C-alpha cells in the first residue's frame, strides 16, 4: 500500500500546486521542484526513489509523443535547420565544453566521467521549455524552434551518454566508430517511428470508428515505437517523435469528431499528471542524493554545482548567436528564404535551456560498478551536479524568462495567425453557402433553406464586419451569441429539474447534456473569435 499511497498523495499535491501556479503566474515545473524539495526534507517521511528505467519507459514516450503531436510537421520541417543546429550541434558542443569545465575545475574528475556528465546535462527538457513559455507572447517560429529542439535533443544527448558510459567502462573511445553508430541509431530510430506510424494509421483506417479504441491506440502508439526501437538498440526517442509527427499530420483523415474530442481530453489529463509527477519527483530526490555524497563537503559540492550550472547556461549562449547568424552570413539562400531573427528572439531561445527529468533519469541510470566490481568514478557527485543544473536552470531561467521577454519587447505574431484564421473561416462559410444554394435551393422549401443558411450567413456577417450591408451589427452578433449561451444554461437547469423530479432517466440526462456540451463548446469558440 505504501507505493499506492505515495502516488495518490503526489497526484493530490500536483493538482493543488497547479492551481497555485495559475494564480501567481509561475512556471509550474519550478513550483513542483521546490515543493518536492520541501516535502523531501520533512523529517520522518519515507524517501521516494526515482527508478531511471521507469522514467525512460513509463514517462518519456507519452511526454514526447504529446509534444510531437502538438507540433506542426510543416512548421517543424520549415525550421529544420535551426532545430538541427540546437538539437545536434548545441548538444554536442555543450557536452564537450561542460566536460572541459568539470575536468579542469573539479578535482579528481577524469575525462571519461566528465564527458558522461556533459552528455547527461546537455539536452534541455521538452516539458520544462513548453511550460516555461506557455502563455508568454513569443513569435511562432521561436516556439517552433524550442519545441522542435526539445523533441530531438534527448536522442542526441542519450546517444552521447551511452557512448560516454561505455568509454568509462572500457577505457577507450573510437571517434569514427561512434560517429557511424550515431547515424545508425538515429536513422534506424526515425525509420522505425515512420513504420510504426504507418501501421497505426492503417489500423485506424481499417477499423470502425470507435472513440474508445481509437483513443486507446493513441496511448499504445508511443510505447510501441519506443519499445521496438529500444529492443534493437536504436533511438526510442526519435522513433516516438517521428511516429507522433506522422500520425498527427494524418489525424484529420483517420479520426472522427468523437475520437478527437475524447482523445484530446484524455491526453490533456494524462500529460498534466505525468508532467506534475515528474517534476515533484525531481525535488523529492534531493535527500537521497545528499545522503549518498560522502567524499566531499556540502559547501564544496554546492560550489561545483554552481560552476557546472554556470557553464551549462553560458555554453548555450556562446553557441546560440553564431548558430543563428553565421549560416545567414555564409549562405545566400538562407538570407533569401528566412526572416532574420532579432537579437532578442535569439537571446530568449538561448535562455530557454531548462533541464529536466531526462537528465536526472540518465544520471540515476549510471551503473554502480564498471569492470570487475570497480565503483563507477564520481557517480554520486555526477548525480548531485545534475540535480544542481536542473534546479538552477529551472529556477533562474524559468523565473527570469518573462522579464527577459518584456525587456527585449518581444511580441507574438498573432495578428498574422488571426488573419489566416479569419480568411479560412470566411472561405469555409462562403463555400458552404455556395454548396447549399447549388445543391438544395431547388429541392427544399424557402423556410427550410432559410433556416439552413442562417448560421453560415451570421458567421459571414461577423467575419466581414460590414455593418452597412448586414442585418446584424457586431454588437448584435455578440448579443446573439451571449443569449444563446444563456439559453443553453436554461436548458441545463430544466433538464436537472426534470431529473430531480424523476421525470427522466440518467441515460436521457447524459445524452442531452452531451449534446448541450458540444453546442456550448461551439458557442464559446464563436465568442472567443468574435
């Protein structure tokens, strides 16, 4: 019962803290990590350990799959160059320079374990980056680059980590062999994700539309891609990301409306709980980590943690500016096809390098011994330094990111997005009106035809905002929508009254409530876009 009780309590804490972070506008990973540390330091409470294998298998696939699903494949491809520069180039650059910092500034840190540490903390976290930038007014391309980087960089970091650990165990490191294996692991992982995505797309298309089974398949897809790829020793991360991007691109043709509504609700709840548990578990690891550090004093390891955290932040900034501007200077095609990023936008991308659960799980997954029972060198110190980097980047960068955005006066490009939204809605409504007039004008009575066309005519009136030529002004349209919303509430009151008086069954209540839920959702969207 102990583990079950712990999980339930963690879920309760996560849910309560999420409410707090919404009010104080703090990135919830920061709040959860701090809360985890405070809870972990309370005397008498059981120590909660984090199993690295559980993290990689249980938490990583759904988190990456959800992030990939919500990323536009077209936008991802358009930003492939800066994403690759960060997810591959910056990760390897960070691994190397952090290894140098660890080797030269921390006594007794050999090159092999220094590269292990560099590989562990080199990839920024997908969840932390998304949570930290949520609600901030950032240009679409900046968000695409940050989210795209976080999808791919885990694969680069974990591949580098695997070979760094192997170098510690064997005492040798063959660059050309590692390079070949790197491309093999990446390419085959992507291929597996593509194949798994095609299989699940085929399954969705040949099976009858069923919201429950289709939603279940969306839960199975990331685990299938991850397990198959890991089973043949390739990148499970890239397999999951590829599968998610592929299926998301075809989601409109393989899912019906019921599946989309249900799957979105299920995934939003799942990811909220998974993300919350991940970050509070990070905080809960501190007592266990501190208990294992014996060779160094607390003051020493805190200084070392500060050095490595500073190196991690500075190295990313060193990479980000040449990475953003040198390719433009060297390549005319890039200057022609891509808008020049502002200095502020580049700085925000460089400052959004928060680390998270993948780094901590990789540190905890380090073997206890190498060779014939020889302890893994500086294992406990590596774990503590990883925690320091996670805490420093989450708190320092996560809390100062909004200030940095305001300082550089960075604004989003919602005006362009709203214009596209407006154009698309107007085109759809106009097309439907034309379809009605060409296909139903002769077969339907005038009264029925007028009723069918009314909804789309009102939508066109609202979108065109031509008050002089329309029956309803903008204010009247708003009034119409609000009255409709009020009438739905009246319907709800009446159906509840009938239930209390036992004039209808529970099944009838749920069916009518579901219809009202859909109608109210449609009206709320109209109100938001009006």
